[in-house]
C-alpha cells in the first residue's frame, strides 16, 4: 500500500468488482457495499502506514518505515515532512475515485454493442403510424379500483376496439426502468396494465409489455424487484427488454436532432403502440408522462448522448416517429417532488386516457398543477408542430370527488434552483469528451442506488430499523414466557459477573484513567455484551464464556512467554481473560447482525460451496504477516503449531456455518480486535516485541482467536452461529 501502488491496485479492484459482480449476479447495492469495503481497507491500512503505527514489512521494502513506503522515499526522495497534511488528505480522498475509474472502465468495455440490421428504416415503415387525430379525446377517471378506472377510461374513448383489431401486435410501453422498485409512485402499476392486457386480448390482440435499459438501471433486475417479472409469468404475457430485441437503424428525419439512430424492431413492427407511464414529476423535464415514456423505447443504454442533443427535442422526435395510438397515464399512485427516482408517493386514484399523447400529457399536467404550454417544453413543442393538441383545459369540477389530501393541481414540484443547477451541470459534464461514461455510472449510483439505500433514502426509517435490530430484538422481540424471562435473568447475571471481574481486573492492573479512548471502547463492549447475552440461549453463552477464558489464558500466556508482547501491570490476567470474553461476546452479536445484512444484500448466492474461503484467506494473510513481521522467528515453531491448531478449528467451524456468517465473523473480528489492540497499545497497556504501535499479525490473529473459540465450542455440540433467540426460537 502506497500513494504510487494504491491507485493502480484500486483501479484493478474496480475492474474486478464490475466483472466479478456481473458473474455473481450482484445487484448494485451489493457492489456498493463491497466497493466501500475495499476502499476503506486501502484507506485504513495506508493511513496506519503513513502514521507509522504499523511497520512496513513487505518483501523488498522492509527497510523502509511505513511513511517512507507510502511516499517511496528511496525512489522519489520525498519524505513525510515534505508533504503538507492537506495534500495527504486529498490523496486519500481520491481513493474512491480510483476504484470508481476501474469500475467505469469495465462498464465501458462491457457495454452492450448494438448490432443493427443494415437496412435503414424510417417513419414510413412504422406499422402503428396513424394520422394525427382530427378530434383529440380524453377521459379522466377517479376511483379506488385501478382496473375499473382503466376500463371506464378506455370505454369513454370508444372502447379498445377503436384501437385494436384481431391479430394486432400490441406493444404496451410501460415505465419499469425509470423507477425505483421500493417506491410505487415511480413505476407503472401492474394492475393498470393487467386491465389493458385483458382488454387487448378480448379483441384478439397479442400484447407485449416492454421497456428498455436506462442509464441508472437495467431492465431485468428492475422488473424482478418491482414485481413485473412475476406478474408477467402468472399472466402469461410476453415481457421484453427492448435493448435485447432485434435492433434496427432508424432515420428520424434530416431536420431532427436525433438523425439516424438505433431503435427496437419491436417498435417498428407493432401494429398498435400503447404508452402507459406513471404520473410523476421530473427534475429535468418537469413531468414524465406519455411522451417522455416513449423516450424509454430507445435501446441504447448510453442515453447520456441524448442530453447533449437537447432532451426536450429528442422527446418530440421520438413521439413524432412512434406516436402512441393510445395513452393511458397511471395516476393511481404517482410520484411528486424530485423525480423521477426520489419521488414521494401520491395516492392519487386517477387514470387519464387519450387517443392523443399530447392531450393526455396536457391534462395530466393540469391535474398535477403545471401549465403544459408554459411550463413543459416538450408539450409546447409538440403542440406548436401539430403533433397533438396540448391546449385543452381541464375542469376540476368534473372529478367525482376531491383528492383527500388536496393534491388536485397541487403536486410538489422539483425545486427550480435544484432543477436549473442539475440541468446546467448535466450539460456541462457532457461537453467533455469521454465523460458520458462518468455521467452514466454516476447517474446509476446517485440517482438509483442511493435512492434505494435506506440510510440515505429514508434516514428516520433506517434509524428505527437499526433500533429494532439492536435493541428491540434484544429486549422485547424474544417472547415473554416464564422460560424466556428466566433465560434472560441467567444470561444477564453471567455477563454482569464477567463484566464486574473484568472491571476489577482493569482497576487492579492500574489501567484506570490512563486512556479515555480505551475506557470508552471498553464500556461500549460491556454494553454490547449485555445486549447480546440477552439474545443468546443460555447453554451457548455459558459454554462460550468458559471456552473463551481457557483459550485466552492459553494464547496470551504463550505470547508472553515467547516475548511477542508484554503487559504493563502487576497482574493483568484477570482483566485479559475477561476482556477477551466480553470482546468475543460482542463479536458474536455484531457478526449475527452483520450476517442478516449480508443475507439481505444477496451477495453470496452462488458462493455457498466456498464457505471455507474466508477462513482460508484470513489464515494465509495472517501467515504472511506472521513471517514478514519477524514473529515466527521470535516465537519459534511451538507458537506456530498453536496457530495452526486454531486454523484447523476455524476450518472445522466454517464448514458448519453459512458464507454470510463466515464473512461477518472475519470482518467483525478483524475490526473490533484491531481497534482494541491499537487503543490498548496507544494507552501503554501492552507492548509488542519490535516496538511498533500495532502489530499486524496480532490484529489478524483475532480472526483465528474467534475461529478457535467457535471451533472448540462446536466440539461440545454447540454451533455459535445459531445461538441467538428470537420469538423463543433459535435463529439459524
């Protein structure tokens, strides 16, 4: 790790993250978590080197101090004192960028290459092409039942028979990729389309439901997460990603801003096109309705290029080429605020239908509170160029009842200042060559994935969920039978006894008031141990306490006898043994919580056969640093045999646990053990033989310590990975 080596390593990590995540079917949230973990690992380790807290023990560089290695002083002549701290901070802040650059490069390399047919099609070849309606009709239906509202709206336009004939191929363009699966108001409702499919089939039409990959998400993950894939399978209807269909070159016209570009052959060959968008606001285009929904038919994933061409003009030209024969705007649950992805749901109970997409959009705009010909540019352009009629005025008195929350003509809009800045920044970024990739991946991350991360999307619910996971499950979520209360009393007494012995040992060792940082961490460990103890079954807790005390005494005595470390204090063993125990209980509880989050992320679906890999990998890294730091030579083969036995116990235990548990235990043991080692060393409670502030192998040894405890406990017939209780039942 150094300022010269880290950037290319992070870049390669980004490449591996993209291709590895793709091969393992990771969703974007999973890749974000792994990417953050990789970046933090580099930053933390390099910071410890820079601060000379750990020694540089890498082969060929062991003669350098940590800070000298970070700057490669032997080559560059630059030393730590030559570089201001502000520059160092900037260098560390660039670490996420290097990983991101590798990921973006992999994305660009792997970006789907469209292979269009040699024939160039034009508007004349579009089978659904119709003359502009001489009479633009619309219907607005409000009611609590989406299916009934759709049927009534279409019937008011003359019925589906007015649009669909027997044998027609009907392309129903919905909004799936333009939404966030966790927010219903951002994507089209399956109930609305379900009713349309029934109507189309009743007339002998053959419906196909379609959308296409967008900048911020891919079709199939979004369709799966939002329930569309499951619905289509049950309904027996064809669901397609237009980016995966046959691609054709299409000439939008010599005067168009689009020129010749790629379209799906499905859009050309459809006898009827029905646009079914969700009613919501949009940060760039004010609204995203029927016309904007047709923009989503473009199969090109790299849609950033259309922003350079003026997105409002692009929307017009797409609708001119593929004007929907019928538009049904889903306002049953819409989205207001900073759309299209960070919308807040509006339970609007309204459906708008029209034979004219421009009219449909204009009416929906008024229902939301926009003046379509003044505030929505693409509607104004379409009206002026006679693509449709955007001038119709809606009478709110025609609604059967007012919206209960007063949303009629009163939706929350994107803040104009935010909209103007985003519009300006987007156009500015896209002026730079090659920055389309940056825009696409950034939109993917900032607009879609962060909107789905509960901590950033919904701070309060995330906090409440955390309180539920950590506190409620510990105190209230485990039943209240007599046996439950008895178990909690016993467990609380056991952990309190260990904590009191530990505090007494801490005091008699002369450690009190020597380090507020260590004491604060120590108190947190006691608090966490109490919560974890309340959640455990009594037998696993009691067995773990006894085994941890024995393992800790044996390991620490061996380390002291071989001069690997020395304790400062008259008699540190009572504190050392009980401190180990409290830390192991904390590691167990936090690992259990972390395991749940990893299960939710669904990272290891294809890796469960490799469940022993975390233990093997951790053991190999430990062995490398054990040799590099010189402690094998110091401690001799006896200590190596002890660690080898701990590795064997780890392998035994890991084969009985899930991949999520094994990874959680490795990470949590490393982090908590490393923090305690560092804080205790800084406080002067113990010292390592070679005088470094933190011995890396000792930090890594906490993984082996945890595995050893788990392995010995397993030999008694108890699997600690399944020792938590919830609802009076064992959690496996």
